[in-house]
């Protein structure tokens, strides 16, 4: 929708919902209750100004994150505003715990600043206009709420990031810190939802709905978004060809299980092999693994063939060299197979297994960084 200090600011669709709801509840309910007997145009004006300035306060909050981020050399790609807050998106990783701490506290601090500003401003306005002073007072209050809410110590709120940076700083373990902050985020969200339901059934329908909805949003965010985002971003940058084993042995479908065990599983370190006619290696028929063979009684190994126990595979299930690892994980899930062949022009060039990916992830603990 616009650019501030070179950072594009975008509105999530949910913002039009909150804009409408906020305007409606302020000009239709809150302001008429606090200052009765004004014209409806006055209430609409008050509601409009309050809503717009609330929106501006959110932008101010997000921009302060970005300002401090820039100080630490983190470039913010864009700010997306959505229900009850915003997200500063950056493709860069937080360099250290200290940077994360200061980038995270900057938001709530800026909201506290605005809180004081609007409260003081309302005192200045009071002798001139009661309604204007009220709007300013409400803005002071909502910024205080914004600061306190964002300081709740659970990811993805600012307080959760602060908590994560502190644990990261004192334990030196970023993954552990991330896990704790996500857990507390889920507990907090669950608490909010329960509180919302209680308020809903004790007569405060609208307030209860808001709190419940907020908790629900937080819960889904804390549970999935973070870890998935981190993983997806990290794995999306890695090509299948970087992790796959190139040393592929193809098992013939006509081999007996006895032969397969002796000639492959006992000889090489792999837990599974692609099955193909040795003359047409690109034509992968399936995957055979040790656990499938183990399901067959030992005394039948000489009689049964690989083609009888393998998990069949269609061409579309195979990976290509250019696929990224995020795509590969998706295929592991859809096929239910733990390893997939990698083909280039019908030529078998490698095999990628889930354990290759897990091993690689374990070797790169720095991947659970701030996006
Ligand atoms: Zn914030």
C-alpha cells in the first residue's frame, strides 16, 4: 500500500475486517456511552480518526522494529499488517541474541512511548475539546494494551522473541530457546482461548469472541508457522543433488530376498535400494528396504523375489536433480516412502533418503534462526 523509509507496507485482508469492526464498535458503542448526546457525524469522525491513528500506531510499532533491525544490519523486505499487529519480513537471519533482543523490545517500547504521548496530548486537548481528548485517551490506552499484549512471553509475540533471545544468550543454544518460546506461546494462546470462552459465557459476548479468536490465531501461529517457516526456508535453498547419495546400487526385481540381503544389505551401508531391470536403470519399478524383507519369514527368503516385496513407484514420484529438499520432503510424505530415486533424463543419478535430510539438519543447527 505504500513505502516508509524504503520499506513497503502491505495490508493483510484481515485488516479491513478489523478496520470495520473497530470503527463500528468505537463510533457506535464506546464513544456514545462515554460522551452521550453528540451527533452521529461526531461519533463517526471520532471513530474514524481513532481507527486511523490506531493503524498508524501499529505501523509505528513495526517500523521501530525495522529501525533497530537496520542498525544491526538486518534488511527488512516488507512489513505486513494483519489482525492485531504486523510482521516485519526479512530474508536475513538474526546475527546474535543481542540483536534479536533489541529488535524485539523496540516494538513494545515504541508502543509505550505512544501511550505516554497520547495520554499527555489528551491533557493538552481537554480544555479545548472533550471528544478530541477522549479519542487521544483511548489511543493512549490501546497503545498500552498493544505494548502489554506484545510483551506476553510466547512466540510469535515480541515478548516471545525477547524470551528466546534471553534463553539463547544464557544457554548458548538457539534451538532450545526457540522450542521454549514456541511452547510458552502455545500455552499462552490456550490460556487466552479459555479466558475468551469464560467471558463469552459470563455475558461479555463480543469481548469473549475477540479474546478467543486472538488466542486461536496465536495458537496456530505458535504451533506451525514458525518451525515450518524456518524449515521450509532452509530446505528450499538446498538442492536434492547436494544431499543425495550418488553411489546408487540398483537391485534387480528377479533377485531372491536371500541374494538381495547378501549382495546388498550386508555389503553396503544403505537401508533401501531402487529396484530396476539392470538393463534399464532409469525405469525404476520400486523401492526395496530391509524392513520389508524382514516381514517375510526367514525360511522363505530363498523363494520370494524382490519384485514381490518392493514398494512400487511411478515415474512422477521420482525426484529430479533440480528439486529442492522442501519438495523432496513433500514427496516423502505423499508417497509414504522413506527414500526416493533422483532421475535426470531417465538416468538414475542418485538416491535421497529421509535420513540424509535428518543428518543434514542435525549438522546445521544454525537453521532454526529468525527468518
Ligand atoms: Zn512487535
